[in-house]
C-alpha cells in the first residue's frame, strides 16, 4: 500500500514537471462527428436467424444511443439519462452501417456503426436541463502495455491491446491514437518510467510526436484473479497517475480487459468534460487542487468499496493513503477545483463528502 502511495507522489511530480516544461502541441481535434458510435458489437441467440437479427439490431441501437448520451453528457448526470422507447430511438437515428456480420440458424453476430441526428439528441438532453459537451479534445497518444509472466507482450495480439483496438477511438470526445513499443521497451525501461525517469518519458513523447502521451499498463496477477491497470502520463488536461484493480471472472481476461479499457476511455472523457464544464475556472478549466479527507466506514469490506468508487471518479488522481485503521482512513489526492467542487459530483458515484474549512469527511452514500 505504501509502495503505491510512493508511486503516486513520484509519478505525479514527474509528469507535472514534464507538463509544465512541454512545448505546445499543435495537434487539434479531428473533424469528425461525435454523434457517430462505431465498432459496436452484438451477439444474440434466438429461436431462428431472423429473430436473432431483429433482436440484435434492436439491442444495438439502444446500446449505441446510451453510449452516445454518456459520451456527451456530464458524468454526474448518468443516472438521470433518459430511457427511450424503441420508436423514440429510431427517430433519433440517422442511419447505420455494418462492419462485419456472421449468423447461423439461431445466432447473429455483428459489428456496426450508428449515426444519430445531432440536433435531435441535443434537444433531448437540453430538455432534461443537461449541459452537453460535444467539443472534441485534441488527439492524444496512448501506449498500451501488457505484462504477462513478468515480461512485456510485444506480439500486438495481447488481450489489452485488442481491447483498445475494439474501442471507438475516433468519435470519442477524447480521440486517441494508439502507439506501439518495440522489443527494446523492456520491463527495466517501464520500471524507470514509472519510477520517475523524466528523460525517458520525454524521449517517448518525441518518438511518438505527441506532447500528450499516456501509458496504459495492464498486468494480471499470478493467480489470474485480478487485472491491475495503471494510467501514467499527460493527457489534454494535464498530469495523470491512476491505478485500479478489476476482478477476473472465470479466467476470462479478455472480457475484463475490454471492460477496463472502456472504463479507462471513460475516465479520459470524464476529465475533459469536467474541465470544460461551466464553473470550471478560467476559460472553463479548473485548477488541479490537493484534497485531504477522512474516510469513515464500518469495516474493511466497505473501505475497499469506497476506495474502488473513489478512484473511478473522473478527475481524481494521485491517491495517497496516509493512514488506515479499522474504522477510518486518512487519504489525500488531487481533484480539479478542490473539495467543494468534488462534493457536488460524488452523489452519482454513491459517495458523500461533507464538512469544510479543511476538515472533509467522506462516507458511502
């Protein structure tokens, strides 16, 4: 635990230094339609092929709209997003296309792209008094690194990279360009980067021609029950240093990697939307501010649940556990706009932050 805290402090200081000394990046947002949802996969089995396809398309349209609404709506309003009837979904749809398709007598599998009517979707959300964030950030570079049996997998076919390849990285609010490291990128090199090798990180940014570079590192535990992922680097908002653990069910690392990659992209999107939201500070950007809180809980199980929720909140980074007892934990982290702004966003994550004047208490809501 202390080792993770030390990593957070060291990595945070290193990437903050890199961010402040970086040359301006001229890369601009791509001229693409954020109201397109691409690479959406469905796999449906039914009594016959016709029924399977019909059910698959119905499900895919609803999932695509849900993904779009989460893309452009504030992350703290996800619980308030509307659930529409199939007919209403059809009215918002502008069309769709097939990337690939397979079927059998009772099963239908496909990957599709959906286009929605921007004006109609905007009207839907503004009618719910939700602020829309549909301005893309400039593209960043992401380097997926998968560690297997203590070594970096360089095949390009590992579960982590395949998970990232399966995401819609073009139409997202935070477009991503995936980059790849060669055999010279060893565990020693990675350890140096995560341990604070400023020159090595700067060299990677030069290599990939991007001042905004994020290392996305994934490693399953020896027993295969957990997938640990780390984000380290600089995105369009600034320094980024996060770590999370996801349980692997029934040894299905591929599914866990897909879910973890999707959550990771959501974190990048959430950070961008948080900075660009109204009241975010000068020119829409809030200042990254240190937050110290006392976490109260009834047992270690609840503590782990609270910690897992907290690290998923977009904008929270550099979590440092200063002390831990049977009922309380003292933690410190950074959040854009500080504790008061954080207190207004935690409700949708099942958490509550209250207090003030430097004495903040965090509990499960």
